[in-house]
């Protein structure tokens, strides 16, 4: 939580609905990317890069999915600077990332296809959790001594 004064004095760090955010510091979080999808006032700290792309050229969700893919991750891994856990991506490096030049209509179709696959993945994860619960109950039932009736 930051003060209203701090928020007002840091215009460049203020997040807007539709911004893309990317973790730009640290080995564990470097390159994690997401789309801001809320209207609340929020601010990014110095470890987060705010990316605003040309909406006439790129679908924001396509951009996010691309940088979550092996092709996006490769660019992040290739371009960071620093050593061990003190690694960074600087704005100039992010600006130089290559994004496929695909028509917006094709990007939208790719986004929809990925969303369908992610929904399917969620369904599978629910089924796996249910099976794990069932396995746990089987094991618990097997080891809990139940009174026998003679």
C-alpha cells in the first residue's frame, strides 16, 4: 500500500488497465509476464517493467502468450544482464525483443485457441485433484483401524 501522494508523484509507475507487466529483475521471476485487467489504482515497483504496445499492430494477450512461450523465453534468457540472482532486463533490451509480424486477425485466432487449451488444462487439473483425493482416502481407509464386529 502506498500513499496517495506517492502514487500521484510517480506517474511513470502507474498501471493502467490493458498494460502488460513483466518482471525485470531476479532469476526466479525474470520474464514473468501478464496483462493488467483491473481498473483499480495500482503502481509497479522498480522490478516490474510496464509495456505498452501498439494496439493496431499487436493483440496484448497474444504478446503475453508469446512471451510465455519458448520463443519469448529464449529472448529473455538471451538478453538479461548480470550474474547469479542479480540479473536484470533493461527497457532497451525489452524494446528490442522481436515479436512475430502476424495479422491481428490471426493473433486473435491464436489467442482463442490458446484459451481453449488452457480451459481444457484446468478441467484436467480438477480431475487430477479429484483422483489424488480419492487415492488419499483409499490409503487413509486402509491404515485407519476400524473396529471389527465379532
